[in-house]
């Protein structure tokens, strides 16, 4: 009896950290895929219907800060934004650009149905994230300017500690479930369909700085040779589910 093919099939590699009581688990399938951000180039956004024309990407609901340190790290860069770079700077002066929700979650404010930092189509100072654009303009890394969740997507690092204190760190692609229940209401999510798998280099190169920031240079140097070998002629990697059809 034939069985249906497994859904969302990924290859992972795991290894022990040489210096810590930690096991690393790496999503090889995603890191070798051709995913690239297609904001403004066909990204349909994360609303309940196709919202390509809004060019909101995954900024429709604002950013959730991981903790107080995440918020504090962003503040000096927000202070550097000018009126010419940030469409809603005057609004932020009046109401503030972040708030604390009833459950204690720190978030950026939502203005006109999207994050306060999202410059809308037609804004003379540049469409898209004001923090991202300003960082690029001065030759700095956008990941240093933005809330952690904003520069990490679509990567996710999960860490679990067992009863003996051993840590398992898993680097993988971000799934709908990682958004919470609301993620299953999205009309579209970029790692589930093939539109975003059009990059000219694998994710481990496309998002090199982001990966190093998340797992450290030492661990990246351990996995990069493996990824390069896996992509070689003798070791054919499992293609990403979004492009396997």
C-alpha cells in the first residue's frame, strides 16, 4: 500500500558544542535553499487576504520585543531618524512609538494598520522600514538598528534546557505556528510557497550576518563547511518543500 509523501520534510544535522554543554540542531534544508526576502517584489503580506499592493510584508502587526534589552537597543537608532526618513515621526512624538500591552508584552505602535516604522508606498523618504532604510543609508547593518524579531525572520532559534542543564539549540525556518494562533489565518506565508525561493545564493550566505548574530561565529564556522559539502556534487541536499513540487 502506497503512503502519501511526508509533508514539510526537512533534513537536520545535530552535533555537540565543543566548548559548552549544548547540542546544536541545524535545519540544513532551509539554510541551503534559495529563499530571499521579496518585500516589494510580490510579497503578499501576512493579512487574511492578498495584500501585495499595501507592501506591508510582515509589518502589519508591529514588532514584539523579546525583552527590555531588545527595546533599549533600538532606542538610540530611533533617535537618529529624521522627519525625512520616517513618515510617522511626528506621530511618535505625540503618542510614543512603543507601548506595553495588557499581558506585559512590549510592542511597537501600530499606525494606520501597520507598524509605526513602516513608511507607506509613495513616501518621498523611501518606502519600507524606516530603521532599515536609515541603516543602509549610512552604511550600517539593519540588524543592529531593528528589533530582534524583525531582522531574524524568517529564521528562528529555539533553546530548551533539560533537567540536567543540557541545552539544545535549534536553528530553523520560521513556521506559521511561531506566530501563535493568528499565523494560521494568514492568507500567505513566504516559506510555504515558492515565490520567495528565487535567491541567487543559499540562505547561509544570504543571511550570513543574521545567522552569525544568532549562533555565533564559532558555530557558524563549524556548520559552513558541512553546508558547502552538502551542496556539492557528492551530497545532494533535500530540496525545500516549497520548491519540491
